[in-house]
């Protein structure tokens, strides 16, 4: 299978231009068999004045104009053929790319001619798989290809481009070099364990190196929270009572009529979700069922889903059009543990209560709310970033960051301020060309496991464990890192490093 010459459509059919990619040892020969360059003339009797084989004689990385013809000499289309000789191609193999018109008929006809001439239809992802197998990229770069194709905004694009260019690979290569050095030192100690006068693996040096590796891995894993949020879209839950304008706001934020807007209470009974970009970052806005007491079973299920979506959100928009009670304020704050809360006074074109809301939340966060039962108190700190303590349950919960904004979803007034506030509270770091930001859960999990292994090495060094035990944990650490790039450290590489840097005698 790996030796087959493969072909596939590289662009969607039906456009103005279509591109077919061919890769493998026979790619040039097979393409040559159906291609006629434009400089090939025909004699009056219909015979060609020159022979076939134009592409086989051509230089690499050149483009040729001509026609694709079937076995009977019928012209299928005028085309451009790009030629790449191994290893100077995407896959590292001999490759050609045929650019023709995007008609489905033309593309299918050319593909069939290629298959008849000896090609096989490529499997999904097979070109990138061959690029990996031929050393053109590592696993992390191969995954970046899919991320680049799926990029929907400037942030995900920059991260994918950086990963494709080897940002993660470079970081892991530095870790790999340090681990190779540690492994070599310990292996050397084991090999010469019967020579007590020789000491190759100074434990202080090994401990310093292990701590450096641990910190390096920690730095990488700390980027995952932001990277994952950027890749998946930052979840924003829109909650509030019925008829406060949640659906109107969702439609305004995403720029289309996703949710039904009605004066009838309880119109939204299920979760409605859509995405939009704010300053180059994708946000997933979720319109939810209105919060109220109801006997309607379907609406009650929708309200339960509202609370689940609120729990999953990073940012919560609490939409109000009147002054909420202290109990309502306490309830929404208690549900927003470790989240950013924006209290949105909607319908400011009718009634602007933003100032009263600001005073209300100021008073709440300066004092405490008391129920009829003296034991049931929730003390609210004046500092949003400290803690709220419920004296009845004796538990502490982090306070939310609270913003209060007045808008009119119906007229669009001040919604730009709301957008900017949502972006600011998302706390997305600026992404530059050379930044290393993890977006893959697979990479993150591998790094977490690698970190556990290096911590065991550090503990072992502190306890004075023997080199063979340390060596095993180092091997596991290396294996977990290799899961990201597919680049294992083998025995020959360890030996080469020993002879290069730690040669004994000569």
C-alpha cells in the first residue's frame, strides 16, 4: 500500500478550478501517459510530431501547459501540470498536481484516467501520512495541517501556522536533548558500575537537569487552557428570565436570526448555540430557556439544560430588564464559580436601570445577605477576586468578576462595548508567530504523563535510588514525549551520544 501511486482531488468539485494530486514512484510516468504538452504538434495525418515522455525529461518544480487526453485521443481539458521530484515535494515522493477546470465531470474523468493508468484512490489523510513517514514532518506538524484547514479565525490560524512551522517540535527537541543527556549519563554510570573510581553521573547535575525539564514541561502545559479555548471557541452562556431579550441579543451577536423572538413567555425551550468572532477569537454563544417557575414539563427540561450550560460556560451574560432581588443576585453569583459574570441591563431604550444595578451589586459586595434564618448567611467580599463564604455550609467559593453594562439589543445601542468586554474578560493572550500554545488534548495528556515521570526521577534522585530505576522512569518520560512527535530515542542514539560527548580513553 505504501508503495502505491495515489491520486485524489485536492480541492472541492464544482469551483472554477480543480486540482488533482498524484504521489508515488510512478506519479510522473502515469501523468505523462495522459498529458500532452502544448508544444506537441500534429501532422496532417494526425500523428504527433514528437513522442510522449515530456514530463519524464522535465526539471523538478516546473509547471507545464497542455491537455489531458483519453486513450482515443479525445481532449478532456486544458491543464497546468506542476512537477515535483523526490524529495522536494509535500510527501517527499515524486509528485504531480494537475490544475484543470472545476467541473465535476472533468475532475471525475481525469481521476478515472489516472486510476486506469495505474493509480489508486488515496485514503483520507494519506498524503500527510506519507509526508510523516518520509520525514517531511513529525506528528505534531501533521496534526497542524488539519488545524490549519479548520482554522476559522486569526488566532487559530496563527497557532496552526506556528505548529506547522515546528514551534512545538522545537520545544520538544530541546526537552529531548536534555533527556538524551540524562539518559546517556545514567547509562554510562550503569555500564561502568564496577569501576568505583569513575563517576559520570553527578547527582547534583542530574537533579538540576531534571528540574529544568520539569519546569519546561510545566511551561508548555500551562498554555493548554488558553489554546484549547481558542481552538474550540470560548463558551458564553446567555441566561435570564423569560422575555428579557436573550434571543434578541443572541441574534445580534451572531449576526443572523438563529433564535425565535417573541413576546410570548417561554418561547425558547431548548439550547440554541452559534459562534461569532470578536477581535479574531471565536466565541460560542448559547441562548438558553428563560429562568422561571413552571409546570410545563418541556420548559422545565429546558431550564435544567440552562443550568448545565451555565456550568460549562467561561463567561455568563445575565440579562435583566428590571431590578433583581437580593436572592436572585445571590443565586446567580453562587452559580458563577470561577467564571466571569456580566450583568446586562437590556432594553435601555425603554428603561435604563444600569446605575441602580451598579449600586445594588456594590451594596451586595460590601455587606451580606440575610435570610429569615440567621444561620443562612452569605458574606460577599468587596473584592471580586477574593472569596464568598456561606456560613451555613461552612464552604468557601471564589467570587466572580462582575461587570455591569447597559445595552439595547433591539436597537444595537452599546453592544460594541459589550463585545469588547466579553473579549477582555476572556483574557486571551496575544499570539505571536513564534509562540508555543498547546491546543491538542492528546499533546496535553502526553505532557502531563511525561511530567509525572520526570517528577518520579526527581524524587528518585533525592532518595538516592540506583541508576537502573532512574533510567526506567526516564525511558517512560521519553516515550510520552515521543507520542507527540513520533520521534523516539533509540539505543543507537544513546550510544552515539555517549561516544560523542563522554568518550572514555579516546
